C-alpha cells in the first residue's frame, strides 16, 4: 500500500471539512477559482496559461464518508481538427466522488486507489478535477460543430469559400484529346 504525503490544507484544491458536521445529510458548498499558470492539456487543445478554472462543489456527509458533487469548468484553446484554424471554447464537466472516512467499512474493504479517502479532515480534490478535465477535453476539437474542413484540392477553408467552390478536374486522357478540339 502506498503512503500518500500529508495534504496541505492551504492548497487550492484541498477542501477542509473540519467545520462540517459528519451527521449524514449535512452539506457544505465549496468552490475555488484557480489561476492556471501552465497550459494544461495537449498540443491540439488545452486550458491556456493565464486563464482560470472553476470548481463549484457540494460536499455531503454520508454514513461512509463525504460525497463530493459538482462542476468543473475552464476555457480551452486549440486548433480545429478539420480546418486547423485557432479556436476557443469552454468545457464544463460534472464530477462526483465519494471520499471514505478512514475508519469506515468502505475504507477497510477497498484500496486507496479505488476509493478516495478523507485524510484527517481534508479532501484532495485535485485527482477529481484533473480526471474531470481530461474527460471533458474534446478529442476532436472543432471551430464549429459543422466545420467543413479544407478543400482537398487547394487547401483553403471551405467555410471561407463560395458554396460553388470547386476545381475542374480533367482526366489526363481527356486533356490530351482536348488538343484536337
Ligand atoms: Zn474548423
Ligand atoms: Zn479548392
């Protein structure tokens, strides 16, 4: 079993539940707006440095631990997978995770990498937020849902070209015949 380093209660994605009653049904709102200092994501699509990611969560005491439900949202920037122009969008994802009390049956019957743990009074929300963002990142980012991509002949964006854009493709055999016309 791996040992996890103690959580820093002041870390931006650590929720402190010290003041929260453990009576089942008790809820507490928790939110954070985090400045993104380093680009988060992939080359094609990422949360840009200098932007802010937001977490709006509700913590609910349940008999086995604390249930965290909420929304993670962030702006994303990248490149349209079809026409390669720069695009901006926003992602928003619902997250939900049970953090088991250390002395609960759930904690005793599961591994720490299967079910998150309440560490003292602290909840490490970082894995939840990170997994949510990874899940929400579009695998095919598009500048708009029906982007028509690039013209296979000239490589221009079809959305920037007139509707009747086309190239006269002449079969080389006919081209030779044309000389006789
Ligand atoms: Zn596009
Ligand atoms: Zn073209």
